[in-house]
């Protein structure tokens, strides 16, 4: 089997086809641990509901979109929100945060982060 490599993947109309550049599913309580991931080397636990997702390979720029979701395994509701590194997303990582329905920082059982560019 051979591997196909592309510098840029274009749609049939010539526009760029944007892709998932990094994703991770991790345990957000107790000892934070990656369950499965792509282009994510590690997770840093910065405190209650506050995590940094570190990319294995840096992105080409910081103009990406991030989707954060999670599951609190039946306990209190939570609301995902995004915290960025020093007010600007970084090419090597993204800082995210999770909060409960009272808008207080909160850990979740499982967190999911997807980075698209």
C-alpha cells in the first residue's frame, strides 16, 4: 500500500478543502489522560476546568477554529468555553476551559477538542 501526500487539497471548483488539523478525547477529572488523539502530544491541566492542548506538529498559523465538547457522566450540566493563550491562539497549542451551568470553572469526565483549518 502506498501513501498519498498533498500540500493542498482542492475541491473540484478550485477552493481549498479545509481539514481537521488536530483532535483529542481526554479524561478531564483526576489524572488528566489522553484517551485517543490525532496531532496532539499532551494535555496540560492548568487547574479546575482549564486545560492546554499541545499539538504534536505546529499548525501553519493561528487562524484556526476550535470546537470544545464534553460529557459530565450524568452530574451537573456544563458549558464549554474557549480560553486562548495570551489572548492569541498559538500555533503549538490552544488553551480551553469548561464551566458548569453557573458559569463556574468545572472539570468534566470526558473532554473533546477539534481544531479545523
